[in-house]
C-alpha cells in the first residue's frame, strides 16, 4: 500500500508548517485570515503528517483486522463527555490501563494522539519509551527504526534542535496537541478504530525564531488492538481539519508563549 495520507503527502519527509504573514515575535499584526497566514509550506516544523506517512509505510503486514468497517459499526457518540472517570494509572508519563470498552478505546485514542504529536517524540531518549508504550508489540521494532531514520540529526537541525531534540538557548520548541472530541467507526472485543479531532500548537518560541509557533487543526485515525490488557496502536493516519474560521486574536510574543508552555501542564483525556 502506498505510504500516503489523505492529503497526498508521501514518505518524503515533507511536513506542514505554515508561516504567518508577518513576524509574530516582532510586533505581530492581527491575523487576517487562513489564506494569508497559511500560504507557505516548508519541510520543517509540524510532525503530524510525517508520522502519519511512517505509519502508513508500516502497513501491509497482514494485520488488517481492524481496517475494514463492520456492518454493525456503532453510531457516532454524542459530543458531550460521558462522565466516566479517566484512567488512574500511567506507565511513565503516558496514561495506561484503559477500559476494555468503547469508551476506553476512545480514551486511549485521545491520549495517544497527544503523545504521538508531542515534542517528546523528537527526543531519542523518550522515543523508544513512547513506541513501546503506545504501539502493538509487532509494530515496535520496525517503527523504532523508521522514527530514528526520519528524525535524524539533519531533520532536528532544520527544526532548530540539537541531536537530543532540545532547542537552543533562548528558544522553546512547542508541539502540543489538544483533542476536542472522539468517535468510533468500528469496534469489537479485539480491535477498534477511533477518530480524534484535534487542535494544536507547533513551532519554536524565540525572539529570532524562523519557525514561530502557530496553530493547526487535524483529525487522527487510530486503529487499536486489545493487547496485554490495554488498547495499543496498530496503525494511524492524519488529515487536515475540520478547521474554524481564524479569529482576530493578537499573537503573543515569544516570552509569553514559552512561559505558557512551561507553566501549564497537560491533561489525561477520557471519553
């Protein structure tokens, strides 16, 4: 199967970063709309589509039990929260121990979406831990090799990061995702397919940053398996949107953005 996602990106290392029309860290103008603020695409920055391309490249191993929609697939869940308590356990910093239910599958998908598009995936010291905790066992070896190849020294340099995935002095690399909702498109006792609608912040906060922090909207599709008493990812993909009309918010300066990222912690998500 061709390693492409729904936007036509292939496994070329191409990622999507849309630079604003002005310099947001030097007295940013107010946003004037999607077309002007997202007109340029570079090969550095947001990692969503690159990860999706790698995930697609990993397919074709015959493990397609969760790929085809079931005739009795459940209807889309209501947009409101279920009220079910989130998981109480974590493996390292990653939530684990999701319930063997439809809600548990959606909770797992939401939390894994956050992890897979985090800044930690770019750090070699964290990458193997993420792969081992998030992915099904038969995917881990090949994905580790592919991630290491994709996020090599040159790729990190292009992002303004060193070989350990850290930003230079005076800069803060931001890659933070917030799920807005989930839905199941298929479910059984052993497999589930969940879609996670997300927004996120991506880029580097710093006075002379060439890749300033901007926002994005995308939907991730995660094909899950019930393995070792938890939901694990078999495959996943990403596509743009749905995205709202951009607001007329004034962009924060680099110091404000970096401080917010450092001071405001993330969440554990539950359906």
